[in-house]
C-alpha cells in the first residue's frame, strides 16, 4: 500500500470528530483554520462553537464591531487573528461578493492568511490539489524522509514542500491534509511518537534507522526574555481607568490597565508604576495596596505583571489621552482584554474592598 493510501485508510477509521468537519462549509473551515493557528484543537473547540453561534455567516461577522469580535475571542490568544478575521470578512463582502476565494493565491491576499492556511482552506473546503504543511506535518515528513537538515532551513522547507506535493492524492487532497494533521496530533508526537500504531511505519526511514526521536533536527533557540511590568487600577469618581492598545502588535485593540515595563533607572517596582503612569497618562498617582502578581508567557517573551490599586494625588483633573477612558466597575466585563488584564479585572471585581 502506498504512503497516501495508508494515510487515508487510517484516517477513514480514526478521523477526529470535529464540528467544522461534521458540518463543513468554506466559512466554517476558514474560521476553524484561523483559530487553529498556533493553538491546540482542544482549546479551540468551545471558542469555535461560541463564535459560529454568534457569527453564523460571513455577512454577520463582517457587520459586527471589532470590539464584539475581540470580546468573543478573549482568552484564545494571538488576538491579531481575530482582527484579521474581521477585516478579511469585510474585504470578502466587498471584493468577492461575500464568497470565500477557492484559489490559494487569492486567499493569501486576505488578512491573516498565509501559505499553510490558504492551502488548508483551498484543499479542505474546495478540493484544490495543494499540500498544506504545518509544524505537525513537517515533523511527520522529517521522520519519514529521515531529514537531517535543520528544521526551518531553506533546504528543509524545500525538501518537505516538494515531497508533500508529490504524495498528495489529487482526488482527496482535503482529507489527506486533515489525515496528516490528525496523525501528527495523535500518533507522530513530538516526543515519544507512537510508532507501533503508525499507519506509515513501513514508509518511515527515521523509524527504520531508529532515529525518529531525534527528528526533526532543531537549532537551539536563544533564551526567552522576561520582563517585569507594573500596572495600576486607578479610580476617580467611582470609575476605573483603562487604556486601549494600538491596532498592531501583541494584544492589538484590547483594553488593559495603565502601566508598563520596568527600566534600569527605576529604584523599585512602585517607582516604575508611578513613572509609567505619569509618562503614559500625565497623571500623578500613589500606590494604595498591591492587588497581586500575574505571570504569562507569550511566544517570544514572558512577563510578570505587578498590579496595584492606586489613587490620584490631590488637585488633579481626571483628563487622559485619547486612547484612555474611565469605566464603571460593572462594565469592565464588556471590554475585551488579554488574559492578564482580565485576571486583574476579575480580582478586583471579586474583592469589594478594592472598589
């Protein structure tokens, strides 16, 4: 049995039951593929169900506000995906008559859709014979081909890409791509792969050479930087100050509490807090009790956030820059936030002495 036949035979018996597979449509495939970028299937499932319930079609999604889309996405991370999904829906409504393009090159012109995502959508939703190669699938091919070239190198990418297209069955490209996704998720694991349960064990040169656990070859990464961040929950006339992040970068468009990173010139965390708030808002504050310490890891860095309750020094007007606003405590839940800001919001909401 050929490699492709073995994969598809296994998939027909072992395919994961997923909502975008049970009721397939180009829209549902597109939404699922955006959500699955750098995120595990188990994490995506409840978000997908809520998202599709609220935005059942491209037209409904395009008509929604960015704030509502971000609020429904909250907790899923990589928030630029939500913004790009919203923008792409609006573009498709205007430029593609409300239809999702079926061709890879057209899909790649839309916000948030790169080569892999375009290939996945085109093959799964439209049957286009194009190989979709994500990290899991690269790992499979690295082992099958016993590739010793470093993962991510030009040579590695070319060999894997060429091979993936060569073995792609033109009559079932979407099923084949999804089969490899499932194989990478459940059998060809990054650590301790379940080789005895693998349908393509006979085709795997890595297994035959007993080097599957060493593949793919990865270049050691530089240490991930770790930042100390101080933020303030500032109150004035019964309202709390929030800041909206810009339209690009990490957590784009989300709301947070004012503050920023510690610098070498800061003598203490409290000094950092006062300095950052003054630089960002022109308000002078005094820390008035620590709320807590919150840790979080992003893709390329880690943060430890120190949060304080704070009060304005006497004689100041609560006038703030354009991207800031004063919010009533009960309304905090309506403002889309990243995980750390939401934890702080939940902490103060659950402690009436801080409000």
